[in-house]
């Protein structure tokens, strides 16, 4: 796919969106910003909710692709998840279809497979075609998003790369994150690959750096041209000294979704 020139970035005011606002322009993208919250210093950003179909239609008009990061990113009552993550993602896909946008990169999550057992040392990494086992209503909404992406490819020829993001922060903050961490620089590399790879149809990939303690298989991401360059291992000794080694009898340590399977953090808004 020719490199997109203009990309709609939804969720541009969020943590991951803020990181990508600074990193993706280095790859030549002009970003059109969308968020429910105003973005300081960005007077041209679209401030609207994902339920605002007219605003979404206007936001996608004329863009080459969409990087969809918007929505609730923690657990919340189902009614809120339904409105933002399920109906909102459907609204985005409909707007993209109506305006002829051909590529969406969808921020899925490790929580779509959160009840999958984490591999123990010596076990193979988790494949991308492992059955989905969401750990929360949030994870369930990401499972829906992956199915929606498949439907829009099969029905309408709208391509999507669904990225099951681990944890994208400047550095890992927990022992679990050593296995799922994606550095911001690797995040930009992966999103760039997802925006430009040829013939993706609907492709699901895991999103993380090339961590020494990696839990999942990055082969489908590498097939897009993703070349991760970072590793969480330099942070391991400090985090293990502070937090201890994982306890395989603890459900929060035993599953891919971590404490989302036992005591998920709740969306504060």
C-alpha cells in the first residue's frame, strides 16, 4: 500500500495517542486529530464523541487511513463500553466505508485474550490465532472490534490491522509488563508497518517490543515489515527486586490479562 499521507488519529488526547502524535510525523504522516477532549495547542483537532456520526463522517473525509485509538481503555459498566467501544467503533467503520477510506489500524488489546494462560518458561509463545478469551467488558469490546474488522473486510473490502497492544509506556512499570511491553518507538514502527503493508485484508497482530521474556508470537507483525528494536530486559532486575517474581498460583500472574482477570482498573470518567 502506498504510504498514507493523511491519517486520522482518534483518541489523540490519550496516553498512547499523545505518544503517537509526536512520533508518527517522523514517518511523513500528516495527522488529523480526533478526541472527545480538547487537545491543548491543537486548535484544528476535532473535539467530538464517537457517537457523533456527523462529526466522524467529517473527520474521516479525505484521509488516507485511520489509526483508531479512541475509546474506553479500562473496565467500565457495560452500558458505557457499549456506547463508546462497540457502537463508537461501528460508527467509525461506517463513516470510513461511506467516505471510501481503505485502511484502518484498530487498537485491540491483550485483554481480548486475557484469560489465556501465560506461557511458563520453556513453553511456546501464544499464537495469534489462539481462541479469544476476554477478561472484562473492555476485552469483550476489543473482541467485537476484531470481528467487526473482519466483517468489513469480507463485506466491504475495508482493510484492517488489529493490533493487540500489550503495554505502551516509556518504560515498563511491572514484572508482568516485562513480557508485554511495547516501547513508544516500537509502537510507532508497528503502526507505520500496519498502515503501509500490502494486502493485509484483516490481519491480527500482537503489539510489543522484542522482549527477552516475550509471551506471544510476533510473526504476523513481523510479516507486515515490523522490526522491533527494543527489549524490556534492562528494566527487569529493578522491577523484580521491587515486586518479586510472579507467583504461578496467583490468577493475576497466571493469565495473560494480569490483574484484569481479578480486580480490573475502572475507567474514571
